C-alpha cells in the first residue's frame, strides 16, 4: 500500500508541475498517449493506442501536413487481427481498438485538435528501427525525442532509457521498473520537455 501511494504521489506531482496542458504529441507507439494519460491531459492528436513502423513514421513526419489531410482507409494484413488504417502509402496499426470504424472515428476527432505551434514528437527505437532511421529522425525539424536502449551521443534527439540493455530494442516503457516506483519512461523528464522544450533525465533516476 505504501509503495502504491508513493507511485500515486509521483503522478500527482507531475500533474501539478505541468504548465503546458494544450500539447499535441505525435508518437510512433503508445508511449505518448500513456504519458498524457498519466498527466491527465486531453489527447490533442490522433496518435493514440496505435503504432507505426519506423520508416513509415519518419515518412509521415517529413510530409506531415499532406498525410494529416489524407482520408484514413481500412486495409487488411495477414496475421493481424486488429484494425489497420492506411494514409496513402503509410500503414497505421490500431492495436487497441475493437474495430476500424471506432479507430477512424477517434482518429478524425483528435486530428482536428492538433496544434502545430505546440507540437512534440516522440519516437521509440523498436519495431524494426535501424541506426539509419535514428539518424534520419534526428535530422527532422521538430521538437523531438527518441527513446533508445543504449546511449547514442551522436544522435542529439536520443534519450537512453536504462533497463533494456540486454534486449535488441527498447521494451515496454510504460511498465514499472522492477522494485521501483517509477515507470521506465519516468527516467525522462517529460514535464520539463512539455513546459520548456528541454530534454533532461529525472534526478531520481533509477534509485527511488
């Protein structure tokens, strides 16, 4: 009970410290939406409960306005039971939706809320991401961060999430670290990022 209460206090503190509450987060997977959920902030972007292949995600970011103006259509893919949408030549995997109709309704609704003057772009080194993808993402003109499972000092937008070094890529950042009161992505000070655009590691790191 004490442990759960400490975790709860961290979330309350994060919510209290967040000043920029109208953020629009563009994310390649669920990390963005789950961070916003922890903060109690409305989803001002359609990138919620889904994932996108790294190369498609980068392609989308390179021509963001055109893709956001494209109508979402449904496609099927062998071996995938959940809904998949198509934006021109980009596949979007709506892993946590019951139907394509539900996914499209939420996509269209949240797409209208995007504020391009308050945009934050989050990428994760997984789902087949290559070093070349990291380099290409790093060159894009956004306020951006990419979670990686090891340090890349030459990739300015990279943020090393400790705890996945023995894996081929970053694991589930939204899970609590073993024996800790923080989630893996809590190593990243996303409140300071949203408030000031600063990429920084939380001081408590892995030790609380």
